[in-house]
């Protein structure tokens, strides 16, 4: 038996068709309909210009203690002088509970850990909304979940307005004028150009969310015209799509006056010194966001206090934010759910189905401290196979052989047909939550078309036949298929599956895959590492397969669009440039790249919808990714908070931490708790050991 299989495998490798196995053409079908799970909370759609504007108001206000303790003592200039000429004004009509009052804190709990504050150089701050609250970006997209489709375009933010040249190749952006970093240093085009030239374009530096020049289109350039004007040039005409890439997290500049002191171009330092020059202990790092980090206790908490120079106000002139403080307790993601439900934390994106049933039960009680609302099915997971055969991640012989398999459609079909998605979903939670998800665009995006979503149903026997067709047989009879003789010494095929160990769901899915692949006869071993290490391994291409929770490219299509395919050397999650700088695209991937580029270049809604139908068909029938499961998430937020928009999804253009517009969130006076750890204190100077009195 062993010998025959071996021969067969060898013959197949030589392309001897006479020995071809019965597994003839396996064709996909349209994916089945999903179980109905109605989203809770009705979204009220509004015109884009009803949310905010930029204008001067007759006078400005701030918390009384700021005036008393900081302005009157000369520690801070008066509020009017700290604000830009024309601050951003949030319109009252769009604020669910209207103008707020000052005080209190959001007690976040997060599962990540801060590497340091250098977001521009790729350091994580621990996720869970901490970096989102510190960052401000050229444009903003999270609040678009409520904007009418006909009006869809990112909101202004650091860029307060923009204008296209007649031919559509140039875009001139006006920056908010006279805004300041939280230490009082002026914000201007120098910050924009430092971020672009010395972080995005400098290939020694890779910003946290992976921005590269191609994120904004191949051949795109950016230059400063004056202090408050920058100009983009694009190869395409009117690529309005790139305005989305200028939002979180790919165009959020850092404080150039501080970062330059450690960047090799300006200081006698290395790129390593630059990346690691601002560790978590470096407090009071200047931000444009609403809160500044003033306290860090390892494995315990990060505390942020209000930014005295924040450049946004309400219509009565109150400088925002209303909340004086932000907490990030350093715990686990599962604990975030538990604490938010119990009331010792204030916020969670309920995204791990293992916690759904308990959380729902508690939230249904009248005494529950938090409200919980499910949104559409926008949380999804994919298994991604490393498609690079030209050296990304420097694979050894075994890894190279696995990549060749990854590039073989029969092999991918075998893998997907061996995935029992019903079982995978039910292992996470029983009930109508999880749905069969074959990969590709999320069913929650407006670009989703079920008829274009192709699916290879679960069929273990068919999968086994395909594995043989791909040249793999169990030559040593141990239950696992071997490489053909001559490849990796004919050893058992062993696939290393990279997974983020910070989340129960990721681990459970990965373990489910290991078990299901064992049924197929494919040996998969886990490389479960924390989120930071997972990201590092993934960006460096050091993986055979990995499991990744979907990002905005799949859930919104318009956000992070260039990640939908290998449109640039470092845009795709699972296929990046090899050692020679090129991406060795397979023909279907080239088609995907062309479609995504055409989508970006087009402003015609019907054409864009059609392009995404084509994308979906190609991606799912060729198994660009192997979908695992898809389910809805719920926003859990303590009942004392006001101005939380109804229907806010936990994830669409960005995470809910941004979607709910935290700078406008407040706690009514009679509901305020004694949560502030540094009452009546303000951020100190950059690098100081804490806040000041
Ligand atoms: C993590 C969490 C998400 C969300 C994001 C914000 O990924 O799992 O729920 O809080 O951080 O960046």
C-alpha cells in the first residue's frame, strides 16, 4: 500500500495523468443563508454635515478647577489661547443627550500590554482603545456608521477641509490652524511631513497599523505647501477612496518635536533607539487626542488625564473632553467582558462568543449595571495561508514545501472541505449566533452579495481525495500525510499555525482546526504567542498558516481597502514581498489586485458594487482565505454614560471606542462616581514622572 501511494504521488508530481485519482473537478456552491439574528438598537441615519463643523465661538469654557488651579496660577494660558482659531465644534443636534457636564472616567480593561508610545514606529500601546484615544488622524471614519449612504465620505479631523484639482490628481488639504499638542507645541505640516517622510516612506520604519506609501496608492506623493496646507498627488484621478486611509490607524501623526530627538535622520541614533525611545514609563508623551498618559504601573493600570490643549468644543464653547480621566486596567480580554457586565469596568466589545450566554443573562436583569446591544454579524475569522514562494519570512526547506502546498488550489480545497464550520461555531457558543463563513467579504458589509459568495461544503472524504490529488499520501502509515519523496525528506507534512494566545476565541478556533485537520490526515501544530509577538511574526512572514480576526478591509470594504489584496509589497496580510522586493502573485491574486485597484480608482457606486461581487467570487472560489466563522458582537457599556449613539456597532469602520466619539461622552452630575485617581491634576511635561497639581 505504502509503495503504491508513493508511486502515485511521484507520478502525480511528474504530471502523469493516467494515474489521476477519482477526485474530479470539485466545484463550489453558493453559501447557505445565515440564521437570522436581528441587530438591536436602531441606527438613525443622518447627513454627513450634521455631525461637526469648524468655527470660532464667542467664548470658551473649561472645568472650573482648571481655571482656578492652572490658569490663575500661570501654569496654563487661558482656554481661548489654548484652542485653535477655529476649533472643531460638535453639533448639539447630533449628540444623543446633548451638551454634557465635566467629570468622571471610563474604566477600560484591556488584554494587551504597552510596548511604548511610538505608534509611528510600530509600537502597540495595548489596544482596547488606548491608542485610539491618544491619536488624531487627518480624517475620521468611525462615526460614519450613522451617515446616509449618498453622503458617504470620511469626516474632517486634523484636515479640516480638502479640495481636488480639476484633473483629480491633486488633493489640497487644509489643516486645523493653530491647534497644539498636549504640551503646547504647535501642530502643523511639519508633523504631517515627519510622519510621511520619516515613518511611512522610510522603509526602516513601519507604523503600527502597517501604513506604507502603497496604502495611499502606488506612486502617491505628499508635500507641504505651507504651515497649514499639504498637497497629495495621485496617479489615478479622483481616488476619493484614499481619504479612508487617512483616518485611524494609517494617518495619525505623532509629535515630531519629540520623536525627531530619537530618529536617526535627526539624531545620532539607530532605528532601534527610535522605536524603543519612548517606553511606557515615559509619561506625558504629547498627543493630539483627548487624554494624555500620566501614570503607568506594569501589569496593573495606565491612567490618562484630559489634554489641556484639546482642540474640540461643544456648541456652548465647552472645551472637550467632558470626561477628565481614562483608565486602562491591564488584565485580559475575557476579564473585560466580566468586569463590564459586573460594573467594576465600564466598557467592553463583547466579541468572544464563549462569554455571550452569561453576559446576556446578567444584562437582562433590571439591576444590571451595564447595557448590552448586539449589532450585525461583523466579527469574523479567517485561516490565512502564506502564499509567498519567493522568500518572505526566510522559510526553511519544510516551510518552503508548505508554501508550495498553500499555492496549490487542490490543497486549499482539501483544507476548506475538511473544516466543519458548524462544529467550529457551536464549540464557541450554541444558538443562532455563529454562521457558516467561507471567507472573503463579511456578510455585514453593504458590499456583501450572497450569490457571489462561493462555498465548498464540508466533505471529509472529498477532502482526502484532493489531498492525494495534491500529491500527498501517508507513506509511513502514522495517520498523517507525508511530503513526496525528495521533498523535505519525505517527512510528515507539518504545518505551523500561528495564533494570538490573548483571546480564548482565537485559541479555541485554532485548536478546533488542529483537530479537524487531524481527521484529514494533516498534522498542524500550534504556535500560540501573545498579540505583540503574533503581529511581529505575521508582519515578518514567519508563519505557514495563521488565524486572524477580520479587519476593516473585510467588514467595511471602504476602510483599509488596499489590504483586500496584495496591491503593494506590504499590503496583504498573508502575501507580501519576498527577498527581491516583488510579490509573486498567482493569477487569481493578480485579478484581485486589479479589481481592488479599479475599485479605489472609481467613484461610480454601481461599478464599485459590481467590482466587489467579482472580488468576492474570485476570493471565495480560489480560497484566497479560508473562512472559519462569523458572528455578531455586542457593545457593553455602563448605564451611567450619556451620548452613546444607538446602534453603534462594535466594529465597522473602526472599533466602538472610536465610534461612540468618546470626547463627547459624559456622565450626568447625579450619576458621577468617585472614579478619578488624579482629581484636579493635569499632564506634566513630556518625560515627567506623572501629572501635576
Ligand atoms: C482589541 C480588542 C477590540 C478593540 C480593539 C481596539 O483588538 O479586542 O475589541 O477594543 O482592541 O483597538
